[in-house]
C-alpha cells in the first residue's frame, strides 16, 4: 500500500498481496479516488461513517493487466 500526500492531500493506492482494512469512526480524507491494483481493500467503518471522502466518488479496482484486486464492504 502506498499513501501519498501531505497537508490534507492524500492518495490511496493498494498494491501487492494482502489485505488493507479501513476502519474507525471518521472518514479517510482523499483527494483522488482510491485505487486497488492487487490484494484486498476492506471498508469496515462504524455505521453511518463514510469509508472515505473524496472529490471523486469512484473506487478503481484492477488495472486491466492482471487479476487479483478485490474490494469488500
């Protein structure tokens, strides 16, 4: 996983095997749509809490080259 940014700007890019879970009681603040190229991203926020706030409401799963990217709610 790579988390890029600073000063309130962040980009989430999940790469490599394994699972990354976004949990907690507050939304993750992202400036771009989360991208999952490999492995699994699990969205496990408290009820009523957005997994992420982004100016772009999409999540990109896969990269059109290889399989193995998963998004779980």
